[in-house]
C-alpha cells in the first residue's frame, strides 16, 4: 500500500498562522520576539539610519469656563507635560524584514511592533518566514494600535509621509507600501481614499512577509497618547475639504461598535433630531470623503468618544465640540485636537453599564436632558 501525504501550500499555512496566531501558546514559533523602544535606536545602528527626529510639546491646556470639562479629564490634560515624538528611519540595504505587521532585524529581533495586538510587546514567539525580496524603496504604513481611522491618521502611519515631505523625499519613488496583515480585505475606504488623495493609490500594497531593499518607517512615542500638532495641521492642509455651505449640527454615534456603546442612543437621537441635528448612528457606513465633508460643514459636533472624531481636523475654527466620555476611559485625544484647531470643546461623563470585559470597554448611558442642558448653555436650541 502506498501512503501519499499532501502538504498544504505554503501560502495557506502562512494564512492559518496569521489568522489563529493569537490563540497559539507562547512557546510556539522559532524565535522569541522582543520589541525595542524607539528611543533605543542609535544613529550608529548597523541596520538603520535616523533621518529625522521630531519632538513636540503642545501648548498649555486652558479650560474655557463657557465650555467646561470634567475635573478628571482636566487632570489628564494638566497633570504633567505632554509630548509627542516621532522618528523617521530608513533601513540600510537588505537589513530588515517585515512580517506579521512587525519590523524585524534579520536575526529575528523586532525593531518595532506596530501590529494591532502588540504580540511582540507581550513576548509572544511566532514562526519567522524569510519573505520575498523586494527591490527598491518600500514605505511602512503599518498601524500602531487598533485598526481604525484615528490610528491610521496619527499613530504613526501617515506621520511617515509628513516627515518625508519635510526632507523633500518624494513618496512616488517608492515601489510599494507595506500595510501588514491586520487590515481587513478589502481595505477600509478611508485607507484607500486617503492614499488616493495623497497620490499613492496606485502603489502595490504588501500584506505578508517581505524583505525590502530599503524600508522607510516612522516610529511614534507620546505621553497620554497626545496627538501630534504638526500632523493635525498637515492633515488639515491635505485632506480637509473646503467649507462651501451652511453649518450643520452633527451627532456621530457608535451603534455598531463592539464597546463603549451608548445604550440609550435612540432616545438621545430623537431629541437631537427635533433640534435639527443630523444623526448618524454608525459613521463607518459612510466613506472617508462623506465623513470629512460633513465635519467640514459642521457648526456643532456631538459624539461619544470614538474614532469618528478623528476628522475634527476638517472642522473650521470655532466649531463647537461636545464629547461624551466613559468615567473609566477619559481620553484627552480630542480635547488636544480641538485646542490645535481652535475648536470650542466641552465634555460630559456618562454612567457606565459594565460589560464582561475590562472597565474601559463598558457601555454607557446618559440622561438626554443633561446633553440638552449643555447645548442650551451654548445657545443651541431647536
């Protein structure tokens, strides 16, 4: 009897590892991954060269009495100096490999881990594939954090293009873009449309292991996740549409979000619609151009904390922004962005409705009358 064993194609094996790697035990794999802090990169590193270091300290936070924010959020903004640092790095010829969304030295040691599950930072070990050789310059647009609109714009993906422009490095010289495996297939429309707007829409997009001749990458570090003021202004100049019509009142919901949903959102929207608000339960159903157009024409933006507020850079100075927070997740991201853009920012804290996950994932509930009272204080009525 002849026993024939058929091995699955290598591509299928890689795909299965990518899909189920978060379920594998730590002991699986060939080499231990230990991510390095970006400030540990030396100008004398044999694998990379530092092209630029940006260090930003945003202006001091001053809460406007007419637009109050919760005391705990104010503590987040004022308790210690904020900073945002970004490094622009280039690999020396044939020195680095990209895999699993991470950037690795040929020894298998991770130089940077912007993958969405931070697997390297937690010491997991994964099979390391050699990756196909890619001649020419590749731009690393891998994402640091959750694969959503905010992290795509700020941490550190499109930071790379801003820094390249400051050094007069033409992105059109790149032969391909490395995005890693974390993004959905097909890619979200905000990824495709921003790449089109920035002249990179026709570049090949690499998703699996690759061994590039030259890799340009951006590393990002901040305290309290403070967004970059320079990136805010850069995005506004290149992606914000011109305001051509009347001001809108917008509510941006989280109806289909997996966490921090506003459980009585329908009751709140009913009150807001009677005041002339355009209520969008799930902004993700709109593409990037539609969302940016709405924000550019807004006089008032009301939303629970979430990625939909990433496009505040499209708003005109003076736009009123009211953010609804979870008491266990008082993120200062959009307060800082409002400061950068001259927006009039305020915040409310909702009541948590605990979920089985961690406290930062809790769903929320807020009395609609509290929201209406704050709007009335601003002179916003039906």
